[in-house]
């Protein structure tokens, strides 16, 4: 036995799923990987190509070529839409409970009452398009960056309110709503007036919230936690491994959105810092599960910034090479994603794409894993590797390639 490492390049999809014509017509033609490589034609992802990225994509682009010795496949999304929170729950081996889809305005009065009963000062902001202001430091409204109707944001100014208090407000909101996520987030050097000025609306005012990139919350001291609906952590890989005294380390955004009470969580956003944390954890943990989420790719997708996305991929590829050099014969690495976020598709939301599943192990060999029907196959494979109970969702593909145990 050794280490099982999963690197999630947030939003790095490899082509629209077959069902987008029916369920998400706005995503028809999306292909995050392909369109970035076409737009930034000199981008070389040498290490990911070694692992079979072009094989998973199905074509060669620029200097990026097929690999003849790689274990690769793709995976569809079981969860509704294309959501990071639901995607990571799925990766960890559970099928999230279908959430309610609704704009914040339908529950704004219930949330207002809950906040007042909890002792907060809450006020309506706006006329026909309204959000809630809490303690003159926090705005509660729709998330305008992901699929509309799935997420409410609790956005705060960390110069005037603590992050713990923002999370407390988020928990009050979570207690009375049934959407997929309530995201509690904050940033430094952002005034309450700046939050108010970043208020925006979509769909003729049906969805109203803070334009987070415009607000500046991402720029300095950004902190975030995701409060999910209907997720059973007991049947997820981190909890199962923890019960079996196997080390678990979640790095970056995954530690904010997946429950891991027994193991360790290392927060952060900057790609270079997170990969350095990953390399340190690999040295520290001789036997255990380590999962890293690289969020800056997704942030670049939301900003529709193809050059920035390519830059974050380039950095990730270099570190993936360093990581492979550090792994031994008993270790396994999977590089994957949780959905797409094609910066060229014409909108700033996630795109419903299948994702690559690239496996590094020794000895390297050619193995096409095919197209898996759920991201949970990754979690099931992790559990199989450690010889613990399989999570509630997914099938292991461990037996499809050679592993030294």
C-alpha cells in the first residue's frame, strides 16, 4: 500500500455531455480543454499528455500529442447541472440529494425572519430586485456565477466582520433553504459600499446578488466555506477512510466543501501554494488519501479569461510532473475535473462537460478506461485501493490496470 492522490483541476472538462441539448442548451459545443488549447496555441501540457489527456480529448492539438503508454478515460456527471459542490460530493462516492431550484426572492422573507430571530440586524436592499443586508457588513442573495437557482451567497467584508460570523450567518440561511449550496465567503479591503455597488441582476431581475469578481472579494484575503444540502458524509470516502484509521488530507477548495472531520484540511486558493502543500503532504503521509482542488482554473473560466486559464494549466502541469517524480511504485495519482467552464462559449457559468480521468501508476501502460457514468467511480476506486467498504455510489476500476499492492 501507499498513497492515493487525486488532483481535481476545477472545471477542466473535455467536451459537452450528450444530454446538453435537452438539459443545458446553452452548453452545446462547449469543450474547455479543446478551446483553450486552440486559443492559446503554444500551450504545452507535456505531463498531462503523458498521462493521456489528448487520448481522453480524442484529438491532438498544437504540440500536445497522444500517449501510447497511458491509463485514461472520461467520466460523465451524475449530478444535476454542472456544480463544483455536487461534483466533489460525487467524486467522494455519494449521490447528492436533488436540491430545490429557486431564486432567492422566493425565500427572502423566510431568511429575513430567521436572521432577526437569530439576533441579527437585517434589512431589505432594493425595490423590485432585492437582497438582504446583515449587520451592515454582509449581503445575502443569489449566486450569479454558477447555475442560477442552485446557490445562495452570503458575502461579507472581512475588515469589519469575522469569517466565523459570516459562516454563522450562512448557517442561519442554510437552516431555512433547500437549494444545493449556501456559500459563505469574505474578502479583505472591500467596503460594504463596494458590495452594494457590485449588486447585479440576471433574468430580468429574477436572480439578484453580488457580482463577486466585480466586488473585489476574491482579490485579498479571500475565505470561503460551502454549506451543502442533503449530503451524507458517512458514505463518502474521507469518512470511510477515517473510520479505518487511514490518513486523509484535503487541500484547497475540496476541504471547504467535503466533510473531513477525522483527517486534515489545508485551505487556500493560489495554485502554486496549493501544489507545494500537496508535495509536502505526500512527503508527510506514507499511506493515505490526498485530494487537491485547483480553483484558479475555474475562477479564470468564470472571468472568461482564456489566457489566465491557460497560465494556471501550465503551472499545474509543471507541478504534476514534480508530483509524479515524488510518487513510488505503490502510489496512484488521478488527475480529473468536476465539470467544465469553457471561457469561449459565450457565458460565464459552468458548462456540463464530461471530464478526463488520467491515471499515473507504475509501470505505465496503455489502458483505455472508457467513459464512466459517474464521477463516483473515482471514489469507489480509492476505497478499493485501501480495501475498505465501497461508498454508496460508483464502481471501482482498479482491476482494469496493474497495481503493486
